[in-house]
């Protein structure tokens, strides 16, 4: 059930509930002790951006906030090479 603009609960269709998200970008992170190294590819672009972020909750949160603003809050697909990496990716817990 979803609430419409007027506050009325409406049942969503099966296709709406099962729709795959459209990702604005794909991101991979190599978690490390002092610096985390990341790659980002915006959907539809051939360019892969790379950088690093300090290993602190504040720095990671700041990086994610900047990405979210840049991509207008659209979803970013985490790319992981293992299930363990997937579980530790921010926002997937």
C-alpha cells in the first residue's frame, strides 16, 4: 500500500513493487585501514572516476552526501566482489 498526494492509501500494482531501480551511477569501494579507495561510473558515461576518502565515519558520510547531491538523490548501485563487501557497504544494512 502506498499513500498518494492526498493521503489516501492505494494498493500498488505488482509491476510497481517488482520494478528494478534505475541507477544513476555504479560505485565500488576498497575498504582499507587509513584510506578507502573508490571508483564511480555515472550511468551512460564511459568515464570512470577514481579517488579516496579518509577512513572515518564523518569522511565517508560527507563523501556519500556529496554523491547524493550531485546525483540528485537518485540511487547508486554498489559494486562488490563478495557478499562480505556488500554487507559492509553504507546504506545496504
